[in-house]
C-alpha cells in the first residue's frame, strides 16, 4: 500500500498547478489526476496540456516528500540511510514516450540550479519499455548521464524500484521486473553533501504538446520512504 502521511501532491489543474497539502491528501483527496482505488493503489494521470510549475517545462501529477505535519522535508544525505521504494505499472505514455516516475531532487539553493540529482524514467523505445536513470555528477551540472537499468518492461506490467543514498554518499539504484533486473552504484561527489535533497514520486510527463486526451498514466501499488539514522 501507499503511505501518504509524508507527502504533498502537485496536480496540473487547467489554469495553474494546485498543491494538495499533506493534510488534505490524507483526508481522502481524489481527482482525475490522483485517484485512489479499492485495492489501496493510486492512479496518477497527467495530460500533456496540463499546467506546469514555474520552473518546469512539463506537467506533473507528482508527490513531494514532507514531514508528517506537512512541513517540507529536506535532508543532507549524511544524516541517515535514505530510501525510496515503489511498486508500479505504467499504462499510458504521451507521444514522446517518456515518463519520470521517481526523483532525488535538490532544494533550490546556490549551486543547485534547482536541478535533480536523479530522475528515474520509463522510456518506450521501439515498442519496448526500459527504465533508465538520468544522473548528474555534481550540482548544477548541465550534462546528464543516461544509465539504462532494465530493457524489457511492457506497458501494464508491474515492476519495482528502490533509490538508496547512504550517509557516506553511496547511491544505489535498483529495478526489478518479471524479465529483467538491474542495479547501479555510484559514489557521489562530495559537493552533493552540501545540498539539501528530497524524494519525489508519481507521474511527471516529459511532453507538453498535444490534445487533452494525450498524457501519461501510472498506477502505484506501494510507495514508502525511510530515513534510518546511523
């Protein structure tokens, strides 16, 4: 199941993005963009013509990490063993065939350019879905490395991922599907230790052109964060 007690939600409402607070989210929020199901899963929907946040090119229906009282949760990786885990399936993609399903983002502060450390992306290539990590070596880096983790994840197929960042700055990205498993490790640059980070998860479509029926849809069956103090 999804533990929504430490998240808020941004949805791409027609005229402007709408922030759903942690309290409202846990009071039973439901809309076309975020629809809880009877089996306790949640369907995320984001149309390509949806509104965007001020700093983004693309629309999103995406969760952002908070504390239980709704305060934004930003952390230095040295403070804990930091883990985001999810089980999901992707049902629909926009014409560019790309959907970001998880992130380790940096807080907007000097040196970061408000850029993520990591985006985990579902990418349909020649009819075959692959999961790839888009990774920056250091904050503000304009070059993003594309690391393919698994190559054979069909639309509607359940798969899982885990993003783990240890107090020593060791990053582990793992993806498991029915036919393929992939794991990637990296020791982060010490410059990331100066940046406050946070997790994001959901449906962040990498497309912003097309009719209202075009977009991305994903169902999350499990979502959990853990910050385990050393």
